[in-house]
C-alpha cells in the first residue's frame, strides 16, 4: 500500500496570518512539520499543498516538495483532494501545517489500522482531555465514539453531558486524518451539511452523509499554533530542545 502525506498549508490564517513561515528555532514552522512528517515510517512522500507562492519558495529552499493549489478552497480537505487527484497513492494522510511538534509515531499509529481493515475508509486521532479548562473551550473539539471505536459526533461543546454530575472522560479530537485516496476524492465532492456548517467542523460532513470515521486513541496530546501565545510557547519548547541538543 503506497502512503503519501500531504500538509495543507493555507497562508491567510484568520488568527495568525503567515504563521507557516514564522521562524521557530531558526526555521519556518512549515519546515518543522515537514521534517517530522518525513520521519514517519511508511510514507513514500510528503508534499506541502499551499495557496501561497511564498510558502512554495520556502519549501523549495529547504529541499521539500510543494504544490501550488487554488486559493478558493474552503477547507483543508478540498486542498488535499486537489493534490491527491494526481497522486499514485492508496492512502493519503492529512498532516496539519501548524503542528511543529508533530510526533511521527502518532501518524504511524493512525495509519496502522488500514493494513488489516480493508473496509476502513477514514480515520483520525483522539486523546483524553487532561486540562479541565479544555472541556469548555470551543477551540478544543470533542468527540464521542461507539463501542467499536467509530465516531458518533464531534462538537465544540462538552460531549457527552454527564447528567448526574459524576466526572467522566472527555476525548479531545486531534486533527490528523488518514483516508483511502478514492474515499478522499468522494468526500471532497460531497456538498456541505447543516451540522458541518453549524459547528464549522468539516469531518461532520462525512458522518452526515453516512460514512464512518475510525477514532484511534492516543495518550499524547498535540500542540497546534493558532495564536501568538501558542507560537511563543512552541518557540520556547523548541529553543530549549535545540540548546539541549
């Protein structure tokens, strides 16, 4: 099975424009993501899919591969699908461009089920929430799963609701996805759905159209860069690692 990683990299982030080229420990953020993705065992290639010529130039400068895509895509999935249409690949992995601390092993855990489950079309990651404040933070997406480990629903609200007030587990959705290529192209062609638009969560489109999403559990949280405070935090972490190395 040929696996390819794609990093959808939209330049005009609403909360932190140009963050993909923000320098962290002397490198643009997208380079950190690309280098970590290249360490994932089993990926035949890693491609940056972007709407920015500046990002393409930066990727070429550090020896990576980038594809310039349409600026009109509404979602990362649409950008992913544009590149995937021309790929010789069986499995496509969506690697977020704003996670410079990406753990390659977590990507390997995500794609492993596809080797033994031929019916599996789409998978993602989730981890138990450890920080109480994250439960009520709408920027932290929660997911509930069925007994077989498939997603029942994703929401920005705390789900499930524990009616009796007893503490229970909440799962944080981590936005890494793996798709069989033919399913990704089908998924991207589907019309947007009411719940997707209400929550602004594109994975709900798959559920609303009747498709299943396997949720692979991990104990490791992810750290995305969405705000200047996130960027400062990651800079501190990677600068410490650079000095230690």
